[in-house]
C-alpha cells in the first residue's frame, strides 16, 4: 500500500504541474507564459529509470484535469489503471478492476491536510505552495521556459530531490529525481482545452 500511494502521488504531481502557473510570482516570466485553463486534456508518455537498472520502465496514457474538481490520470499501456483526485479522496483503480482509497479527507485531520495540498497543486494555489518549494526559472526565446523546483520541507524531500519542468503555453515535460537516484521523465502531447467534460468524465471527479 505504501508503494502504491507513493506511485499515485508521483503521477498526480506530474499532471498537477500542468497547472502550476501560479507557482511563479506575479509578473514573473513563467506565470505570464503559461495558460490557466479550467479544463485540460492530454496524453503522456512516461519513462522511469530505476537506479542500477539498464532499461527504463515505460507507460503511457491520457489525463483530464478539471481545475476546480480534480484530475483523472489514466494509464493505458502496458496495462490499464487509473488514479483520481477529488476534493475528498485520492483513489486508484487497479488492472483487476478493484479500487483502493489511498487518501480519505474525512478520515482524519492529517488526511484532510494532505488532500488539501494535492488540491492546491491542481489549482496552482501560490499561498498554499510557496512555502513547500523554492523555484528557479529560465526563460528561452519568446515562449519557452524551464522551472526548477526544490522541496523545502522534510516530507517532500523524502519523495523528491528535484523537479524540473519545461514548456511554453503549457507544461510539455517533467523530470523528477528521487533521493535514491531513480529518475522519472514525462512528456505531454495533444494538450487541448476542449471538448467539455462529458457527464461520465465529470462523474469520476464527484
């Protein structure tokens, strides 16, 4: 369960970074260049390089981000699974169809605090996030940029050594380095702000 929760938080963090326009200070270059859509759809291709192993683990799929409601991250290959964050819960649906509740905000104040942080990531809430990361931005040309994030507090440092984003109007890539040397790279494609969520899609985030 601990490994499952860590993986779910990792993939959610990657997709939440797509909405990190508010992470930069007002007027900063990255903030000015990033879009702030209420809805964002896209595809992802992920490679995780485990320390000491030659070949990376690869996966791919798609996601739906509804800024005010949460995110659904759907892995399609090499096998189907999904992770969903709502205002109340973090859930994972496994390849066998079973669903596990990883975080339940109503279970305890601690779980509610974790869920609130994850929703702050989705919304790009600067007030909630500025104390958790230090930021260093690099602007390239008229639209491109990169943003390096270093976790400040001990809990985040146990999960991540560094996070680097690059993009233009949207985040196009994420690289995450973990304390043990494992490295995850994710590239996003087919990013779009339409069509609107269907009733079934929205129901995933109720």
